[in-house]
């Protein structure tokens, strides 16, 4: 028996596990200290009423012989896939429900999609970046090339013609930086992918936070993207499903490589390795895309965006360099006084009882920067900002 040696190349601890460990140790030493968590991007508002009602109806259905359901449709129930297509139609994007795959979240599919690609592929990943992109490719032993996100380019790197990748990761609005690509920038990425016959893995988990109507919320709003891109989205942040688990992946029929439809490969992978999302959860997800559901979740999103505005404005008032927080729930700031990311983490925790996320955990270009999340309770956010002003 041999283990997968690639796992030994991973960092010993996942970023957010290390953050939790440091906070736990601090709390043990200072039990009297009230900690305000603006680090990990977990939501705090409850599920909206229309979703809860839909799930309650589904629970009752599961208790009646005539409406009980066992194994569901392998791609997800048609009613939810069609609801997703309707949502995309509002963006001007036409999809077939056979191009939509229901999942338990974007994180799972972003890792699992790699099953259908050879380990010989070269992967292009922006830095700083959500750690899952990097770690899942290290696990598979793929060659990774980084494209630099910096303060100078607004943490929105563009294609480098000296690099010829096979797989390209993009996230917009970006995690961790909160930066958002405009249409012209995404057009350059689509053209680049088509030129090199690469596949873009586009993470749109935070698309619902984009308020500027001139900014794209789907890669498929860019001409030619269906021939080169797979899009992943989650209801975790859109509708507060972090504890419920539901998302979707779009694999267009036009996406063909090596004379093979990628949609067909993904369907084969999912039918073999995935048993689907529960009927109860999918009924709740369907309600998200109803007219009333969209109205209710947008009220929650507005709440988080107001938190983001308050955080970003306070930081700017205090003289911080800041990006994000306008069309994203994340605020990305430059650490003060030459501190590195973990020094600033320790400083905020010790001096103000505030927990954020060190930028260094997102890659080399994250060093010296720091991420704050707007998903907290409003009173906690206001208290955190008061503590920041007092430092």
C-alpha cells in the first residue's frame, strides 16, 4: 500500500483551521475577553422565511407515502435546475437545464471537477487566492503557475502571454480581496483561454453581492465563454446556506476538448461519485429563485453590504489602503506600520479582541495584507469598529 505522496506537499494546517486554533488558545488564556469574529466568511442572518416555508412543506411531503421521495435525479431535480436557468435568463444568459448540475456547494465541485482533467495539465492560479484552488491541485500533483495580483493592478491580474496554461482559475467578486473584474477584463481572459484551448474554472460564489450593474455576474455574459468556461456558484453566501449546503455548477454543451464534451464527462463523474442533494434542501433552494425569495435574500445581502460599507469607510478614515467592500462582502486592507499578516492578526486579537484573516494564508502576494468579512452581526461590527478607532 502506498499513500498519495502529494498530500505531504500540503501545508500542515488549512488556513482557517490555524486561525481557529490561535483564537481558541487566546480565549483559553483570556476567558474574560469578548472576541469579535470578522474572519471566516460564515453568515449570521437566518434563512429567509420563503425558504424555511418551502423546506417545511418538503419535510411534510417526506412523511406521506404518496409524496415520499427516495433517490433523486442525479443532476439535481428538474424543478431546481430549471429555476437556476430562469435566474440566468434574468442576466441575459440562456442555459439548458441539462447544463446545470446541483451540488452541495461550490467548494466541493471546485475540487471534484479536477477528476475529469489529466494530472498533466498546467494550472494557472491568481495569487492571492482561495486556498482550495491550490490545495486540490497539489493533492493531484499538477504543475501550478501563479499570476500576480498586486495593489498596483487592484488585485485583478490579467493574462500573461508568456504562460500557456491548460486550466485557469478565476474568482469574481474575488475571495479574499473583494475585487471584481469588469467585462473588458473578463473578455481578455476568455480570449486568452480560447487561444490556448484552456478551460476557465470560474467561481461566482459572491455574484449576488455585485451592485454595479455595469459589472458582469457570470462568465457567460462574455461572448465565447461557453466554449471555454465552467461556472461554479453556491447558495452559502447568496442565501445563507452555509449550514444547509447547496450550490450548482454550469457545464455548457459547447465546451469540448479532445473531441469530447466536458458536460458528458462531468455527468459521468457525478453519477458515479455523488448521490445528490436532499429533496428538502433542493425545495428550499428552488424558493431562493422565486420572485419573493430573491426579494428576501436581497434584503439580507443589503444588510451585509452595509456592514462592508461601514468597515471600509472606517478603515479609510483611519488611513488604511483598502479594496473591496462595495460589490463584495470582503474588505482587503494593507497592514499598518510594516507589520506582516500574522503580526497584524496577533495585534488585533491581543489589543482589540478582533479576529480577521491573515493575507499570507491566501498566497505569497497576500503577505502584508489582511481580510475582514462583513458577515457579522451589525452590533458586533459596530463594536469592532469602535475598538479599531480606539487603538
